[in-house]
């Protein structure tokens, strides 16, 4: 049998490039990487599964690698073509819908071999791992699974759908309906199991404004049971369900109030007090002599209590109707929400936070985060409310964070991700915090600035977690091994990777050139500003690192090196740093010019102190010459800048570089660095500038004019 798993799908939820030491973080990394979408990039699409249409948000770039087609698919070119379209546009729901329809056609194959079964499962799993809130496709998957593997397997898929989308009223209704239809309801074990599932469902969807179908299903289930030995027990069970339903602001609240009144008529006041804990508390507080009252008086108190509930529920429904009447169908789709919808959600949430109970508030947040799953502000608002009103439930808050960052929020929305780091440290979950840092460092590799920001925070966290000395020692080992240079701290030089703490070992395998320069800067700041190591040792480390290719692009390193020599009042060292920056680094020209200006300003302001503190006998005259030289270098034309000539000389050293050669190269630039003009047009009969003209000169003649419009040729060194 051909192994279909060898065919790589467009979205592979394993990460093949990861290091072994980061295996524990692979799933999280892959989940986050699958969300690289831009909400501003829209394309026309239609969601036939949920009945929505609109502009679809494009999330991921196209997959450039074309997978090999397994031989068993050679007779199905339409499916292969649809698969390729999904590979190229993995967030185009129209492409996905076409692929799913063609995949369902494989069910017509008799018998259906394991290759096609695996293909069907992988296709649905890929789609629903990417978009878990598409309940329409979950329904299709359940139906397909039933045809492939039967009832039990399809129920397992339906259970999975609720794990991924626990706030779907449709999926809950399907789930309990299947269980009721396919279980023996005369067996109390089955009844108890199904009741437990109804209770979980009520917790997830029972407080939604339009959740009356689920309440109806629960009441229908209980009313149809034949396990009750008498009518009282059945009515008592129904009464307890109605007692919960009548306090929830539901769209069809009135029918529950009426049904409750009928069921309640089967109980006297004493029985109602015993069955309803809230009523019992009310009686204890407002009518302590209730037991001694006449039956009519007891009934009047109970009536007054339930009438108050009816009035409040009606008022709650009316207050919410302002929002619910314009609340669009609660579907997930790859569409950009309009401004009015976003405002409606925010206003409704503010209202519910002010007027609702905790369960109603949580339910509304979960409802909003179906159509608005890609909008960070609603996740932030939800988490902020939870941490304020439910701070003790740390697992719940962590689950919300992880759902947002691992499934829905794109990588250009990182406020929640960064906040999660602060939250984990606040609750002292250091193991998970460490894992999250490593995941983020890997995931943000395409965003250098954000990766450096997270990495810097991580180093500070490790320093707090492990202690300063342990942190410094492990950082030294990493720098020594990565840069292949000796970085000394004190008298010992630990270079063996086996000596690394386990946490730092994982970090070492996540390092790259950008991160190692950040680590070097953090290390140097620690030994310079915190440990106050002897000046000559710190200078030695700066000098050693300055010759490494990796740090030649780090502006922060050279600023630190410059500031170190400036604070040390080491004129010769400062002069050497400026020379290195101008001649040997890969820093942008504007940065070099700015730091040279700072250098000039420092020299102008500190001539006397430099002369008096210098151990090399530098004179004021030499300093002023240095100032004039540096100022001339940054203010002159490129053809006269000594630093540029020196760079060119180094770059052209293989072709017998002399000053004339360099000047010729600069002349070909014609004032534009990197834009080299081959055979610049020149006048061939120039006027003799040192002779007196005795006649009208001839008109000028030129050569190479035909080459002036040739394509620009960029020399090799210009790319550096």
C-alpha cells in the first residue's frame, strides 16, 4: 500500500527544521506560525459552509514547494488541481470548499482503500486545525466519518469538534441528539452520562440569548424518560431545570415562565422551598416565621418571590434586545468586520460587564470572539476582565491566552503575546514562561526587531530566575562557543557546552547572529556597569568582540564600545573605535555620520581634560587636527572622504589598488555611491586653462556619450 503520509500538505503542523532540544515547543511554534495573516489583504470569497459571503482576509503566503502527487491520485486530476489551489491560497475558503466537495466524492469509491481514507481524514483535519470555528465543515466531517468508520468514530469526531469549538450551539445540539438517539435511555448509567453532557453544554451555550433550542432539548429529554418511579420525581427534575432557565435572559423566556408556572403547580410552598435553594435563602432572610404562617400566606410570599424573578427576567431581555436585535448571525468567517459591528460588540460587552452576572459576561465574550476571533482588542478586553474578576482561576486565564495566540491572532498582533509573558511571570509559572520565550524567539525570526525585543526580555528573566552570577557564566559559555573567541570573566574561562545549565542549552540551540550580538551587548553592560570589572578587562572583551564579523553590523555594540571609551576618557581608544566604525563595520552611513558628530562634539568640549588625563602625551594641537580631519571627512564630497577611499582601497586590493585607482572608481560614481558609470562621457578638446586664448576656440567634442544611457552596473563592494 502506498504511504500517503509522504505527500507533504500545504500546512504541515510539525516543524521539520527545529532542533531536538526544542521538541517540547514544536506544536506551539507550528500553531503560531500558521497564523501569519494580514487583515488588510482581502480577496473575494464565499463561505458556503456557514452561509456567509464577503471579503476574505488573506493570512498565509503561498507555499512555493509543489508536492509530488501520489500514484493513486493520477486518475483524479480535478482533486489534484483543487489541492494545488489550496496550497497556493491556504486561506481562500472558496478553494477549500471546492477541495472538500471533491474529497467527499471519494466516498463513492467501492471499496474505499486506506489511501483514500487517510487522504479524507488529513484534508478535513488540516482545514479544521487551521479554522476550528467552521462548524459547517465539522458537520460534514462527522457525516463523512460515519460513512467511513461508523457511528462510534463519527461521535468521536463530533466530540473533537466540541473540544475545538465549545461555544457552538449547533454542534452541541447535534451531539446530544446523536447520544439520545443511539443510547438505551432505560439504562440509568446512560441517562446519567447524557445528563452530565447536557450540564456541560449548558455551561458553554446555555446562557446565549438564542440558546432556547438546547434548553428545549434538555427538557424534552427529561420529560421523555421512563426511568422515573413516580410523577413527583419527574416533575421535581423538570422543576429544577426550569428554575435555572427562568433567570436567564433568553429570546423565548416567556414560554419557560409559563411552563414553570404549570410545573410549579404540582408542588406546595414547603416543597418549593425545599427544591429551590435561592427561594430558601430568600425566606430565611425576609420571612423567618415562614413555617408558622398559614398556607395562603406562604403561597403569597412564594408568589411574590417568583413574580419578582419574572419581572427581572423580562426587564433583562428587554434591555438586551437593543443589542440582540442587530446582532448578526454568530458565524465565524474570514471577513473583515464592518465598523458598526465592532462598535456593537464593544457596547454590548460594556453593558454586560455593568449589568450581567459572571456567566452571562463570559458567554457574551465567547460569542463575540466567534466573528471577531482575529481582533486583538476583544481578546485584550476579555483577559483584562477575567484577571480582574476571576483572577483565582489561573488555568482558565491561561487557556484564553493560549487560544488567542496559538489559534487566532496573526503574528502582526502581539500585544496579547507579550502580555502573556508578564502574566506567566506574575503567577510564577516559570516553566511555561521559559517555553513561551523560546517559542516566540523561533516564531519571530522574520521580524528582527520584535525578536530582539523578546530576546532581551528573556535574558532579563533568566537573570532574575537563575541569579546574576549563574546567568553571567552561562552567557559567557554561549558567546565563547558561538563566536569561537575567548570571552573572559575573572580568571576562569568556561567554554564547554556540557557545562551549560539546561535552560541555557535550549537557548544556545535557538541562537542566530542577530541574537548573539544582543547577548554580547547585554553581557558587556553587565560586566561594565554592574560588576565593575577592571577597565582593562572590559576593554579587552570589547576589543576581542569588535573583530568578530557577527558584531560588525550591531549598532548597539559600537555605541556601547564608544561610550565605554568615552567614559573611560581614553582618547586613543576612542579614536581607534571611530576608525574601526568608519573602515571595518557594516553600519549604515547615517549612523556612522551621527556617531562621528558625537565624537567631534565630545572632543571640542573636552580638549583640556583629554590633554591632562592622557597617558600617551597627546597635545591640544593633535586633538584639533583630529577634529578638523573628522569634520572634513563627513562634510566633504565622497571623492574626498578618506574613510570611503580606505574602504574602496580594501575592496579593490586584488587589482593593485592605489590612490589613483580609488579616485578613478569614485569618479565613475559621479557623486552617487554604488551607481557606477562605465566610461563616463568626457570632453576631448578641453580648453588650456593655463594659456591665454588668442582666437575663438573650437566647439567642444565628446567621447563615450553613447554610453551615458546604458544600464547601471553595480560593483561588488556596493552590495556590502
